[in-house]
């Protein structure tokens, strides 16, 4: 897909260069209608004056602020309560970061030690 991001040069849309990022699912599977509108909502949100390059500030108005503000705009449109930075971090960012950390640690162990992976026997054939 396309990754939207915000930095001192403004809003960017990129199809490559984000292969090492962590994807955080935000939309529940039963909210298919929202998924269909997501790209349109993100595009409309991104053209707002708040995201002009000169407004960027490394600590207080950055890519994280951009992502959270978009999520909060969707929540508001749904009549739901907005999330604070700490709530979003605790509910969404930290759990995914922990999973990624475990995966990276496991990957490092497997690549630095002499391990090999053997597929389990097919359950049907062994019965």
C-alpha cells in the first residue's frame, strides 16, 4: 500500500522504503465500510493546513502527531472519544513493538547460532 508520513518537508506518500516498519492494525475486521473510505479520509485529512512543512516541529508537531490526529479525526467522525498520546501508545504502539522485539531477538538468535528448521510431519499422514 501507500504510506503517508509527515516531516519538515510536509506530507509524503510512498510505496517503497517502509519495508522495515511495523504495521499497527487500527480498523476492526467488522468495520469494512471504514476500510473502504480510509484512503479518501486520509487524503482529505492530509491536505489540511496543519500539515504544511513550516508547521513541523520535531518534538510537538511531527509524524506521530500527524498519525494520532488522523486517528482521532476518524474516531470523532464515528462519534467516539479521542485518544491521548499516552493511551494510543499503551494500547497500540507498545504491544506491537513488544511483538517486533521478540521477533527480532528470535531472528538474531537463529542467524547467529547453528539452528535449522525441520517441518513437522503432516498430521494426516502420521495418523
